[in-house]
């Protein structure tokens, strides 16, 4: 990804929005869109066919009206760590919460299983490609930013990874890139305990705020709100 902000102009040559450019699932990706003016939807439709575009909801709806396909409707949430409300509680017997120090291959089974058919974030994908093109770059800091020390994993006593909270550095500040839990190999409630541990470690490490996105309709939003996250924006990711 490039951190240099790009500018798109309309048919009259006047700037209509700025954005950061990256790659998502093999397609060019425009994200962190700002300074939106009249004609932004028309400019994207005519000049960015085949792009993935993450935009504020109003622009996203305008793109859908012009034939774009919705990939994800999500809410941006931020937590002020000074007022966070992590839960107190012991990890269930047989499990431990540890630093994120395992290999992508060890983390992958739980990460991949966390989004089965019916989950709001499920999408069909090839296992091999998901490992090499999604998880490996994410853990390596190539997808969003470097993995931060407050990231945690949940493991069984014998060492199997069953969940995790992956916190990265990003152009938006500290960012929770993923909260995942194997639905069959871990108990309910473990995700809340993992996230609480990550928030405490983030605060102890000197961070002041932390953000994430949650898909519209995902019941996990209630957990995030209980821990102190507040919705600050709604965005849509579409394929033009």
C-alpha cells in the first residue's frame, strides 16, 4: 500500500475526492476517501471500473445506484482506552491467552474457521490463497501495518491456537484488524476475554485509542460497545 494520498478529478478537472490506494483480494483498492465533492460517484464509476472502493455510506449508496456490487457494509468504531471497560474474568480451564508469537500456519485453522457460512463476514475463498494472500501479509505487516505487541492469541494447553486479536499499526492509528475464534474448538465468551486482554495490554503499552470495523448486522458490535467502543462512521465497500 502507498501512504501517499491520491486525488481524483471530475470531468471538468476539479478535484472531487482524495484517497489512499492499495490492493484488496487482488483488485486495486481506494480507501480512506475524503474531501468528497459533487461528481465523486460518477468519476469512480467511469474511471475506476473493477476497483474495490471503501467509502462513506452516502457515496457507497450512490455507487450501488450506479451498478456497483456491495462487498461489505460496516461501522467504524473507536475506543478511548482511558475509559475502556474490559471485563474481568478467568480464562476457562484448558486455555491460555498468550502473545501473538505463532506462525501463520499455526494460526490459520482457527482464523479460517471463524467465518463459516451464515456468519456476517463469510465469503467463499480458497484455503491456500487465504493463507498466503491474506493471513501471511496481515501478520507480516504488509496488509495494514505492523503487528503491535498488544496482539494476543488464545491457545489450548497443548498448544493449539483457537482464537486471536490482531492489532496493527495503520494510517488511522492502532487498529484491530481481526478478532477471531474457532467456533467448535473454543468456548463462547473467549472472544470477549481475548479482546479485553488486548485492550489492557494496549493501554499498558502507552496507546490511548484503538479502532476497528464491524460488519452491519454482526452481533459482535454489542460486545464492542460493552467494552467501550463507540461507532463514529458508517462505510461501504463495493466493487465497481
